[in-house]
């Protein structure tokens, strides 16, 4: 068995690998979240520019990319400014009621 093979079987090596994987997973989640936030702002700017300030505030508060996706879906399906504003405002109420 090689030195690398022996090292791979150690507890410390396995912990380091697991930690590195978790850090990479978190990094990827953050990248996805930032991309979804950007898409939300572009969508609001294109469809309801009067709501961009509210969208920026809400986007900064949302910590889950799937929630941002739900808000984007609400914006895209909104037919009026009022419906779009509601889509931007109700995300936290919906998420909290899930618990």
C-alpha cells in the first residue's frame, strides 16, 4: 500500500475531505443564490421597473435560491403592478407558514 493509500484511510483525511466537500457545496449554493437574485432583479426591471427598489430589498433578504425562483415565477405571472408587488412581499409569509 502506498503512503497516499494509507493517508486516505485516516480519520483526519476523511474529515478534511468531508469538510472540503461541504465548503464546496455551500459555495455552489451561494453562487446559485446570487444568480437567482440577479435574475429576479433583471425580471423586475424588465416587467415592473417601478418595483425595482422593493425587489432589491427583498432579494437581499432571501437566503434560499428556491424561494427566489418562486418569487420570479410570481413576478412573471403577475398581470398588474399590484400582483407583482404582492409576489415580492409574500415570500416570507409563505416560507414561514411552511414551518
